């Protein structure tokens, strides 16, 4: 059942505005031959100012929080001055959080994260348009749009910094993280104009938040292969990341016969192939070796050490950990057979976050109200990629909507989304907000 009063042409205009603003934000980059916006950079400051300007156009009260996230808030009609947060009684209303992130990986596409922030702004625009006789559905909660500051972790190697601060799970050990130039996170905060001692002010209390909803392009091909524009997200994959070191013996390439070689590169290569073989045989487990470096790195020296990364993801924590145990047993066998040693250092761990059943229901209803009538329910898929919702899950219920991404490519200049699918997504997310507002509380 549709609750939204907006006409189709309003939705189409909103989608075109999202696409145009994605192009505008893509021009804010540290490089001239691609897109790169990292945490606490001049580019971060510029996109925050742009987002704040667009928020104020909608009558939202705006601020940059203590973690560098850009926030806009609007309260229910009749709360505070003209319905805008900051007036008398504005703080009494918990907020439904909508958003995503504006930072990027290096050589990024223009939609990952960004489209979710811009769609959230269009939701606010649509729900503030008076319908005949009043508002479409009076909202019992405030709406906040959050542009998170560091979902990707590109600069300091630690993802979800901005959303972790909002969730109240900040770890003071992160202050000593350093970027490639040796600048620590603490120093970068100060240079950006933020006070590390006030980081706790970014945290929200559970009673201040209704839920968190995020729209995001799918970072895979499932929707494209199924010819579906939208999907309900059931969960965000659990993840563990390791830095693996394989140790052998560096010796002269010409003078060392094969029967005495302890070649760390060959052992590490076999380990990387084992990751592919074992994970490919598992349901919903993905393992990736993304970094691989041999030492001493001379053309005429047998590698004595190799450092490689392992990114391991799964729909369920238990399955992911079982596969890791299987991989360790396989690496023991490989290295023992080759006379090598190996060790692992875990650098990241995140439990799977399951989207709340109620939020899955309202998003499913929103999609059904948006697309032509159909016999089957909208698709439900789990996200193999991480999102800010992983951090927000420690604070509140999380729901996600996926948009089709042609060919499924992401974190790459070729990532894409169709304007028509953005229009469907805007309407579906707006319908979801209204259906959530109509739920008994």
C-alpha cells in the first residue's frame, strides 16, 4: 500500500538531482585523474560544506559532529520553531537516522556511499512537501541525515571511524593510527579543527534514536543478474582480516638447488590458491588475498619472507570462523611440507549484523508499493561488503535497501547505477519511512 503523496515527476526530478550531485561531488578529489576523498582531508571538509548547504536548503539544522560527520536534523511538524530541530521541545523526539558515507577509496567510483546520503536528502524533501489537507503521514520522530566521515578506512587503515563514534564504540587506541605520511589520527583531528578530547560528544544514546536506514548500491551482481532494481538486505557480512607472514630462507637463485630451497613465495602462493579453493567450495564465504609482497625482492634471490593479506567474510560468524580454522590447518600442511614457517596477526574483526525484522518488513513494503504488482516478494540478499550499519548495530536497529549496480563492479571508476533505479529507490525508501511511522510504538 502506497502512503506517499508525491507525484511521479517529483520522484524523477529527485533522482536526476541525486545523479547531478554525485557528479558534483566526484569533482571534489585529491587527484585529477580519479576520485579520492579520505578522512580529515581538505576534500572531506569541502564535501561536508556542500552537504550542509543542501541540508539547510531543506530547512534542516546542521552541524559537524565531534568525529567529523556531517549531520542535518528536522523535527516533526509542531516541534520546536517551525518544525526545525533546536527549538523548544526539539530534543524530546528521537530521530530516525538516514544516511551513508561521503569518503572514498582511492580511484573510486562516484556512487558507493554517496548515493545513499543524497537519496536521504531527497526523502526529507519529499516528506516535507505538504499534501492535500496536510502532511502525507505525520512523523512521530525526527529525521536526521548523516554523512559519515570515514567508512572506508582508506587513510588510517581502520574502517567505520565516523559511525563507530556515533555508536559510542570509539577505541582510544585508534588515536595512534598513522597514515602513509606518518600523521597520526590524533594529529589529523587537530589539523582538521576537531578536538580529540571531545570525541565522546558524537555518541548517541539508544533512547535518542529510532533506527538507522541506509540505501546503497549493491557491491555485487545479484540484482543485475536477476534483472531486479531493488532488494531488501537481510544482514551485513561478518569479517576478519589478517596479515600473514610466511618465512623461509633467502639464498642465491642460481646456486641453490631445488631440494634445499625454502622458497617463501612459493609457499605463500600455494596458500593464496588454498584460500580460493576452500572458500569457493563454501556457501556464502568469501576469502581474498589483496596484498602480496616478497622480501628481499631481488631478481636473483630466493624470497626469504612474504607478507600477504587475507580478507575473510561470511554471512554467519560461526561459518566464517570454521573456514578460518580449516585454512589454518591447510597452511600448516603447506608450510610443513615446504619447510617454511608462518604466522598470522588479526588486524580487524567484525561480527555479522542482522537487519531488524521490522525494518526488513517496512523496506519490503516500500519496494512493493514502488514497483508494479508482482507475484513474488522483492528479493532479499545479504551484503558481502561492510557498511556503516555494522557500527550502528551496536546502537540501534539497522535496515538497508540495495540498488542494482550493473555488472556489480564497485570501488572502481566503472561502478554505476541507473537514474530510473535511483528513482525507484527514493520512492521505496520514502514509503519505508512512512510505513515505519505508522507502526504502533
